């Protein structure tokens, strides 16, 4: 089940893909990690999908990652008389904290945290930015605003506040219940929505501990202002370009994507590029050329993974979407400019022994044309340090921890495999030789590079580098 590409594929599960047969077909087509979107579906629905994926994992004998994506707080207008109102540029409208069946003079906005934080001059974006208004005056429970972009405001449409830092936890009561359910199921990753500041990550970490990897979804401009601290407190990052593209100018999104991918690579944290990557394939069997280019750009940027949302969850062509993404990634990685572009964005080496050993392993493997770098890892960090170099050589990450092997399904260029704990140098050599052959990365008499931490089974050491000949 070796993948002949480096970047990973994350696919969202939904009505179009939740059967055991389709999950297996999607995995065989290239999915490395499945996303369970807790904005939709019941706990029973997600439990069934989780069980199907774990049964598939056992059948194919390969680790499969499962990502739980929490809904987060949703800010919406209330109900409006006759269901909708039409506003035009230059109109003055009024929002109120309490009320229902409102009109343009009393549009319900039942979120006290907005009235506590918003200031004159701040903008509200309604229905994914289709309507934009600017606050002109406000009181404790009402505010007036000028319409900048007109349109239709209808019941329960979402509201974004790009310039306002809200005193709002990213974890609602629903999220907390969903989180506990997901952790009890045994999800590998938890994606936190509506992250604004580092303390949001600390709050989530207090609930999750080490039961799953913690992923920050970057979809708020406030998060960009403190991104280094948010990355430091996360185990991975998702570039959630949907809401981010609503709250910052669209033309800034590509540059921000590159910044985030580079920052995560520097911090040795996996990064997913997400949202509408092959969006036209929700209803068509092929993508647009712009979408194919979008996926390729994320690969040239050095992203660890790219994600499908509605394409695999509710679209008409989930299998075709995964197959297309797999082909785009593989073709991009074979392009003659790929490695030079990846090297051009390589961050400076960290001046620490573990990073030096990992970097030396990547350089040595390329110098001697080794077919694989074998990384023994108890936490995944050794493999991540090697992957940070984006070597041309495959990485085989061997771990005794099943949870770690599943989380490594998000890491660039890494094929994870389970083994018993290693207790001696001789055992390390034996296991590295055997598993690199069984996984079809190397054959008899090949030179391979082995990286480990001694003493064995101790997280974070990465202090030993060896070149060995299989069967030599």
C-alpha cells in the first residue's frame, strides 16, 4: 500500500462517501486521512463511519488517520419578517440584540459579545460577504450601520466580523460534547474552529491533553496577528481558506497560504491546505484548469496535505475527485522544477543536535542515492524533522505507538509502520532492514539510512545516524 507521492490527501466523509464500500474505494484511490465534519451529522452517524474506517484499517493493514473537525461558534442574524429584506448601497440599517421577525430598522443579532466588542468603523459581512455594512453608531443593545455592498439579508445567515476581536470561546457547549464523544471514539486529530488567539489553543489543550493531536484552523485575521504562538501551541495547522477568504481581501489569500505553509515547515508542524480545491467536481467529473493549478500550487508551496470537503462528502463524484487530486499531486511532484522550488523555500536549519542529525540524514541519503530513510520514532518528531527538509528520498517512520502511526498519515513524504519497541542497536538494524524490504522501499544489498534516538523509546532524542547495507 505504498503511495508514490509525498503530499497527503484528506477527504471529508458525508452522505456520498460514508458506506464501507466507498470508504475503501477512496482509501485505495489515495485518501490518507478521513475528516469527520461535526457541523453535520449525528453522533451515531460519526460512530458508524469511525467503525467502518477502523475495520478498513485492519483489512488493509495500514494506519489510517481520522480527523474530527469541530463546528465552533456560529454567528448569525435572527429571523426576519417575511424571511428576507433587500438592502442597497448607502442605506442605513439597524441591528438589535433582542427581538425577532425584524425589519431593516431592527435586524436581530442575538450575540451580546458583538455589541461588547464592535466599534464604529468596523465592518460586518453577512452571507459570506455578499452583504457588507459599516458600523456608524452603537449602544448597549443596538447599532446602526451603513450598507457598503447591497443585497439580500435572509433568516439565519452567517455574520463575519473581520476587524473585531470577540471575547468568545472557540468551544461551544455543542463542541465540548462533540469533543468528548470524538475522544472516546479515538479520533487522531481534533481541528479547532474560530481560533483567534493563543489562549484558545490552551483552552482546547486542557480538554484534549495528549489523547489526540490538536489542529488550529486558521480562518480569522486575528489568528494571523499571533500566528507564531498559535503554531507553537498546535500540533498541526489547517489553512481554512473559505472563512479566511471572506474576512481578508481575496487577493491576500495566496500569499497568506504561502506564509502559513512556510511557518509550519519551520516549526516542524504538518499543514493542510483546505477549502474548494476541486469545488467544481461537486457536480462535474473533471475540475477546472484553475482548480488543478490551485492544488498544484499548494504542492509547490510544500504543504503536507490538501483537503477535499464537499467534493467527497456530498458531491456526485467523490471517487473521481480523490483520483484527480492524487494524479495532480503525483504529476506536480514529478515535474522537473518541483524540487528546486521546494528547496528555494527551505527554512534555515535550527542549530540543535536533533535537527542537525535529521538534516544530515536527508543530505546523506541523497548523496549516496539511498532508496529510503528509516526513522525510528516514539512521538513522530524524528520523522517530522526529516520531512522538514523535504528530501527526494522516501521516509519510512517506524513506531510502536499506533496513535502516532495514524497521526503520521498527515506528514509529508512519510510512510508509517508499526513495530514492537526497539531495545538494542542490533534489533534496530534487523527491523530497519526487514521493514524497508517488506514495505517495498528497498531490496537486498541496498544502502539505507537509519535515524533513531538512543536510548530507544524516549521521545525527542534524535541523536543517532547510521548507513547500513541490507544483508551486508
